[in-house]
C-alpha cells in the first residue's frame, strides 16, 4: 500500500499544504490531550477560576473555545506522570479507527490509489467529524449519564485519528528519505 | 379500587426503574456504536460515491479519446484504424471498395508548399464526403490516398458513384491562400467489389475477402493512373 501511494501532490504549494496538515494534526493532538487532562483536574475539583456548574456546562458541551479561555487550562501538565492514562483509552474510538483504516485500505487497493496527503487529510477530517457529531448530539437534551461517553468518543477519536495521521506521514517521510 | 390502582402503579414504576437501570448501559453502548458507524458510513460512502462520479467522467474521456483516435486529424474523416474497426463491426460486407488517389499531389506539395497540400487534402475530403451517401464510409489511409466503402448492390451503381466522385473533384478549381491562380485537382479511382463470404463472421475469411478486394482496387487505381489519370477503373 505504502509504495503505491502517489508522492506527488496536486496542490501548487505542496510544502505549505503539508505544513498546514501537520500543524492541524499536532494542534488536534495537543488540544485533546489538554482537554482530557483538564477533565481529570475537573474530576478532582481542582479548577478554581470558574464555578463548578459552568465548568460542567463547558465540558458536557465540548466547548473547546471557552475551555481554552480558562486560566486553569494553561496550568495543566501534559507529562505522562501527571494524570490518569486510562482516560486516554477509548474502545469505540479505536473501533472507529479500525473500521476507517480498513475501509480506506480497501478503497486504496481496489478502487483508486489515494495520495499520501489525501490519506492524511481524510484521517484528520474523520477524527474531527467524530468531535462535531458528538457536539451536535450534546446540543440535544440527552440523559446526563450519556454525555460522558459521547464526549469521550468525540474527543478520543480526534486524538487517535490525528496520531495515526502523524505516525503514517512520518513513516512515509522517513521511508522516502531512506530511498 | 383506588387501592388496586395505587398497587398497580407501584408495580409499573418499579418495573420501569428496573428496565431503566438494565437498558441504560446498553443504550450508551448503542449510541457510541451508532456514532462510530455513522461517521464511517458517511466518510467511506462519500469516498465511494466520489469514485463512481470520477470513474464515469474518466470513462467518458476515454470514450471520446477512443473516438478521436479513429479520426484523421487533418481531414476529419476516418483513419485506417477507424475504417478497419467500422468494417469489422459490419454484419454484411457485400459492396464496393474504392481507392481514391489525388493526381500529382507531390507536384502540388513541391510547387505550392505543404500547407497548400494540406488544404487540398481537406478540400478533396470534404468534396468526397459531400458526394457520398450517409451510409458510405470514407477514410484517409495515408498521404493522398482515400478509401471508400459503399454498400452498393450492383456494378452499375459502383461505376456511377466512382464517376461522380471523379467529376465532383475535377468540376471546380480550388483557391489556396498565397497562390494566385486556383488549382485544378483531379483524382483517380480504382474500384473492386467485395463479395460477401459465406462465413463472414470468421475473422480470417473476412480479412481475406477484404484484402483481395483491396488488391484488385489498387491494381485498378494504377490502371487508371496509367490510362491518363482523372478517371475511374473497374474490372
């Protein structure tokens, strides 16, 4: 699959396009890691700059912009020891990633060869589509106990899909350099 | 009565709360699974739909390119490949092959240049097409040589057609840009009949029939040239 991918870009500015994709994926990974870490802070009642009810409102509605505006958000530590790593495990996001990559691989092998950048972009878009869908569902009045799992699928899918996109592109980049 | 009602409602309520506690985890898992499947369905379905649209466009381009590959770019009549393809598609071969050659074309090219030669080729092709019927086939086989297949029933019709072709070309002179006087162009035509083979579906026998007709038409063309050009010959 890898050597069949078209390495030439159709974009007139391939390097800029590549940079934007990398920034997008990197930012996605950062935001979701920070979000999950922030969630554990909220869980431990360590957020001081905002009232607890408002915090719950922000978290259950996946309001990333309001979350970024909180001073507590920028105090969190992103180190592996800092938080509960089990919070980064999501079975349904992993299943989604598996289904998506299988579908993409089948498509690439049997229907049309996808370029490296197309795969990268599709992965990031699919990740964020999970997040958007979760946000749309959370806009409806759903049972409170359902908000956590839905938010988790949305957020962790962004993380998994973006991480895979970064790993995949780095591997292809290194492979091309080695050739 | 009212006591029974209270009891019944109590039982129903307890059942509801029991069902709620049992179905809640299932509903949670179902919602998450539905989310995952929905996103994958939308993305992969979208990709497949896009590929179908792209495939259709690609096929249309290929078809138009295949059509273009059978047309002679200069004269806009069929080329040799196109002619052979159309002949191969024909169910019945019975008819006449006419080989048309522009007389002294080399002299036109040498005296007035290749651009003038190309224009003359275009004029002649247009005039020949106008003289033929819709169902007849005309192709440029290369240089100044055209081949016509006409599904005519008898020899008289073929002779008449070949005479008409010769006359249509020689009747008018051709004005070429950059050349003061109009050019007189004539053609020679060699005609041969194509007899329908009993097993016309057999490719080898079909090729044999056509190649013998071509040989006869070609030798008739040379006879026409030897006899003084601007005429047709049919044995």
